[in-house]
C-alpha cells in the first residue's frame, strides 16, 4: 500500500476496502469489527476527523452513511479475530491455480 504512515492508516485503508466490497456486493446491513479501538472510535465520532489521516475516517463514515441501510462498528479483542487473521494470512499466500479446503474447526 502506498502512503501508509502507521498501523492505524493501514487499518483505515483496509476498512475502506471492506466497506466498498460490501457495498459492491449489494449488502445493505453490515457489522464492522476491528481489534483497533482507535479505528472504532474514529468511525463512531468526529474526534479524529481533523487528524492527518482524518480523510480516511471521513470517507469511511460517508460510505457507511450513504451505502447502507444500517451498520454497526464494534471493537473486538484480537483473540476474537483468530479466524479473520488466519483468512488474511491465507489470502497473502493465495495461489489461484490451487484448490483450497478449510479443514480447521
């Protein structure tokens, strides 16, 4: 990713990509979960809008407000995101020429 200054900026970019993907799939009600308390606070309040990366937060909030009937943004501890982190890791290693089957409970 270009122009990523810190982890929060990367989280915000990932959030924008997820919001856009959900809207492109026609989803109308979504729940966003993040293990970044700062990102959750930034998406739930205007307190972070004037920061250098505030444009990302404002864009994400605009998309949430205009693309969905309802949405919720929640903080979940990293330990609750084991599945999401494993899927992200698999995505980095994805080989489109190979078939994959999820076998872990």
